[in-house]
């Protein structure tokens, strides 16, 4: 067994019988060097370390090995077998760390079974933003990532902190709302991850946030008795420039004036509320009168305090523990609330002694409130001249769309789940008694500025009325205590808007109507140097006449050139995208270079492949499974995506035999 002892093996597990092993020296049993033993192998191997069961704890380097559950017995002791796969090359093991007791380990080396482990990291680079770029408003941050086996996710980071969740679908991108940040330089990176867990960080890109100094969009919280809530005279003991967020408390909002942390989970009780953006650099402040501000009416002040900090500062003892948490991309903040009269309010320091994070301050009128969204360019949104064909008394809810709000004028149903994209929005309370109406011009109203109108339609009702076909399925649901309503959205200019009847036939429930200023609900990704996407030189091995429809991918669109099948469910990530109408007669084609086309810019190509067909053709192995489905009136197509540079793209045949259906091809620009 050893070079310096006469011990022999007495019981050898069949899994390692006959295997090569390294004869170590028992005199080395107390060695603790981190790089104690090195050797080189010419191929991938499984290394098994036989470690004396009398020795505890095991050295830390053995933690990366797997306990096989098997023992190797010698004339001296029993050894437990721990195994790990290694690629070809140099292998380093640590010392036995036996402390002078027990015996030295043995090393068994066997050729690896199956493919070698993937140790090749992906490559990743940020795109669309260059060093020194001036940034403002809402920005789309993109990355191009490649890997020998495929990239499974990209995590964007801002100043070293995560910017949103990891993006696991192509094209890899993240929306960055800069409106709440102090102007200055911010550094972006992207970390790409492959299926084996290998990661690579991109080169950093530093941009300068320079939001305009014109009046921002404001939220005015109004009490019918006391008027608009005003928060003024902000005074901070350290002189930091605190401010009241214009956007209201919401997921994705910026927590501090000096950090890029964002809110990730917001309790419904404070969604949309006014809050003071503090500075995290003030987290250690202990001044008794640290923060002062004035309110013009009675309010409830909620302090969101870091759960990592104990004990709380004594001034928080006069606040009530709400039992609720506000979660950020940095930590969890617990909510403590207290009522205050109109006048000046004083809060103490955070007293974090350098650890944890600074508190946030949420302010809400004590009485029931209504919310008015005010856009600096167009002014407050006004919804007027409500006319209902049957004379029902509809109205615009004063409270804005929120959990607990009343859905109808003639029922007690309430909203139970509200998507963040429409939280706090103005909505028209309709009447559920009107659910069977079929009048083409059933509901009319006038808006004073361009808006996005979302119709929340009962998912139990099919088919939808034809007038809803001009709306886009958002993929989001609004849930009430009665039903689930699917959101369909469409932009309208200022003026009179007309909607048709619900056409339920007496079943289900009436739709709701949500109205939002277009400036507050739309974002545009501008690529000034990139021309419109062009898909040209379509060449098909079968000679079939494929084409790119003038209208992008949408529910109701035609799938093939030679069939009447239509798309019925389209994931939001590909809605409106350009797509190639293939021919279903080509479903059995096996040609390696079956379809060729040319694009004038980098793109993400998504192949929608029939779930009934197995196995997939080998050329699809270089595509990433997005986990999403595109449903047609014929079948379900699973989406596989891959990035391509500008130039000619070649796809193989469908290889479906006579079963299943032909694939579809979706083409989307990649932001550079």
C-alpha cells in the first residue's frame, strides 16, 4: 500500500479492482500543504481518494469530492472512497491533515466514463452601450454571449450589484430605469453562465447618467377632504441630497440616491406610495434629529428598516411593527408604521454602525386617497364624456387600480392580483350586468392625451369579440375575487375611444378598462446607427415559395404558405417579430442546408419546432431551449433560439418523417 510501510490491501471494492493507484508514504500523514501532491494525466479521469475513517474532520479540499459509500480495507485500517472527475492535465491534491494520527490517503486513478466535463467558460460582451455613453430615462442593456455547449443565462450587474434577475432567454437584455439615480458615472457588466456552471464576466462599460433637469413626471396623491399630499422642507443632518421619488413605490424602483439597488418585492399596502429616497452612505448616522420633512395633512409614515440590524434605534420603538417586509436587490427591510398629524416630522439616525443598509421612508395620507398621474409634457390625464349604450352609470375609480379595489359598479367583487405594469392606473368601473351586450359601439369615452388602453377580458369566455382582435395579448392576467381577466392592450391618440360589447352570451363577467398615459407605459429602444431589419435571398431546397409576412407574429396570423393553420397563443417575447412562413409540405425534409436567408444585422433566430417530433434534428442542438411554446390551431411548437451575425444563415431540414408539422422561423434584431 505505502512506499514506507508493509501494510497490504485486504478488501477491494469491485469498482476499483485493477485500477492504477499511487503508492503514497505513511510518514506524510500529518502534511497540511494546500498543494501537497501533483500529477499529470493524458486524458479525462476519475480520481478516488481513499481516506482513513479514523480521521475527522476531513481536509477541506476533499469537500469537492463525492462520497461513493464504499470502503477500501487494509491490514492497518479502513479507508472511505471519495471520487471526483478531472479533465486531462495536471491534478493537485492537498495534504492528509491527519495531525500525526491515522494513516495517509491512497490515490486511485481511472479513465473517465462518458464525455469529459465541460470546463470551457462562455464568452460575453456588453452591446448597445459604449464607454462614455450619456444615459437617461429607461435604457435597454444587452449582451452577446456564446459558449461551446450553449449559454443558459446572463446576469447583468450595475456597480457590482445585480441589475434585475438573471435573463435565461435570448436575446439577453435587461431594462434599466435610470430616472431615480443621481447623475454621474455607473459601471455595467454582464456575467454569462453555461449549463456546466462555468461563468465569465464581460469587460466593464462605464456610462454617464444625465437625466434632464426639466420637471419629472409626478404622482400627486389626493385626499378629497384635504387635497394633494405635499412633502416639503427635506432637511438631512449630513447634508445629503434626499428627494421624494417621482414614480411612487414599485418593484424596479430605485431605493437610494447613491446606490443602484432596486425594490424587488413591494407589499400591496404601500404600492404606489410616495417615498423618500435616502442615501446608503448615511447608514451609520446616530443623530437624534437626523431627518426632517413637512407634510400638509395627517399621514402614516412607514420606516423600512434593515432586518440585519439589531437592536433597532430607540426612536423606532414608537412605531408599530406591521409584520410586512419590503425586499430590495440588497436586503430585506421590515416595515414599522406610525401616524403623524400635519406639520414637521423628525426621524432619528439609522444607527447601523457601518453594517446593513439605510432605512427608507414611505409616506401615505391617513385618509382614503385617489391617485392622479401627471405627465410634464401633456399634463394630468383626463377621462371624460363616458357614454354607455344601455345607459349604465359607469365611472372612473378614484383610487386607481390596486389589490382590494372594487371591480364593478353593481357587484362587490374586488381585485386580488394586479400586475405591476398597471398598478395604480386609472380604470373604468363597468357594470357586470352588461356582460352580454353585443353593441358594436357599446362604450365611448374621451381622453385628453395619447393613452394605452388595456381591456381585462374574462378568460372563461371564448371566442373573444372581434373588436378585441386589434388589441395585443400582453400575456398578463388581472385576477378578481370572481374570475381571471386577461389583459389586451392597444395605443390610442387623444380624442374619443369606442369599445364594443362584452358579448359573453350571459356567462362569465364583464370586461374592465384600464387607461394609462402613453408616455408612462411605453419605452423605445433606439438604435440610430442600425437600419431596419432586412430578411432577403430566401432559398429553399424544395423550391417552395417561402416568404416574410408584412404583419409580424401575432395571434390569428397564418403559420404556413400551404395551410390555413393560425397562431393561437404567442409568447410576449416574440409578439410582433418578423417570421418566415414555411410550407408544411416540407415537414419531412432532411437536407442539411435546407433553408438559407440573409440578414443585414446581428439577429436572434428562434426555430419553433413541433413538440410531437422526437428526436430533434442534430442542427438544432446548437440552439438554446427557451422553455417557451408557440401554439397554433394545429399543434404546439417549442421555441429554440440562437444568435447569428449579419450575413447568410443556413438551417437544416425538419426531419419530421410524415408525422408532426414543419418548423417556423422567427427573426429578431439583437441590439448592438
